């Protein structure tokens, strides 16, 4: 387990201990649920069941970073400060490592979510968060919860979290099998197509599955009891996919989805606004997300 820098937060080790990993799509003959580390931001004081907690999944195209890496620290720290809550940032398995493609990251997400529930945090007090690829993991977790509840797995059911915050979510991996994928904002956004292609190739267990609901949710809307706050930039490469995802999710009866588009914003200003010149807009987005999630009370 990575050693934490005391200035960054406190690491904890989360252990899987539930039969839920025997359900699809978590079950895999090669990839088993394993202990996963996570970073408490700003620290690991005793949890208060009456106060919200944020469970965050960082960006990096499924192949880069850990929670204590400086490039992915800024956004979660803004959540902790603006919301006045603690953030548990998950050190999920990166797909560039051996036997760590999907469903490894989703298994780790279930482990982290179950950990919060088992420590006494009610689902109504949990806010999920993820940026870019991390947001894809959040959507996959919400879909898994919805599916296993719909199938009536009474002993294995996980309750729905109150809300989820999706920052520049990666919602259509079918477009990224080739680095030659074309986006209308490719010339003005910083996100390289070859990084997306690398991430897609490593994360997908089979490239033929790129349009599957767990990889391209923009093509497969679903019902979720969790309220969804989505932020995107008008100048980012994924804006069309994100708008389509939000539009389709809004069409599902019972869903509550709010989309905030930042004028001229590029990809993932939530996570990198401090280095890209969008710090003020990024923090404003976190404040808007707080207003939205507060309505779930």
C-alpha cells in the first residue's frame, strides 16, 4: 500500500467481505475482489453518521495516478472545503497493471461504498464523485446498484447513495478504440486522443464490448434513485457525449439530472482548473454541486 504524505491525508485499507462479488458483472474468473487502499481528505477522524461523506474516484484514463498524486488532489480538496465534509478518495486498481481491467475498478468501488455503509454511514449521507474516467466508474457503480436491486437479490442489495457528482464524465468509450477518433473540439482541448485510446484498450476486457452499458452509458440510459449533478466544459472534446448522456438520462422517468456547462471550459476543470486557468469556474462548479446535493436532504 502506498504510504501517505501527512500533508495530503490518511490512507486506510478497505477489505472486501461480501458475497456481492459473485454477482455479474463483478464476477470474473481471473479478476477477484482484493483489498483496496483509499485516502481520507483531509484526515480520518471518526465518522459522524449525521454528516455527509463524499466517495471520490480520480481521473487518469484508468491508467494514471493514485489519490495522493498532486494532479488529482486539488478537486477533492475543494469538495472537502466547500462542502465542509471528508472525502474518501479510492486508490482503485489501474488497468495498466496485470489482471486489472474491468471489473477490477468496479469491484474496488463496491468495496469502498460497502466500507462506508458498514462503518455506519447511511446511504442518504453518501455523495459519490468522479472526474473523467473516475466518473465512468461512478456511473458503473450506480448502474450495478440499480440492476441488482431490480433483480431482487434481497440479501445482496446495496442502497442507493443520495447523489452523485460527475465531472466531465467519460460516457462513450466506443469512440476511443482508435486514436484517430474525431471530436469537434479536439483542436482546442488538451486531452490527447492517444491517451483515451490507451485507457480504453487497457480497461476493456474485450474491445468488442466498447458499446456495453458499463463502458458507454451515453448509449444506455437507466433509472437511478440517486440525483445526478454533471459538469462539462463547452470546449471539451467530450461535450457532445456528455450532453447526450444527460439528455437520455433525463428522459428516464424518475431520474433527476442537472447539467452545468462552463463556457469555454476544457476537459475536467474540476481536477485541473488550477493549472489550466479555470480555478474560479471549477470552484463555482463545486459550489453549484453543493446546492444541488443539499436538495437531496
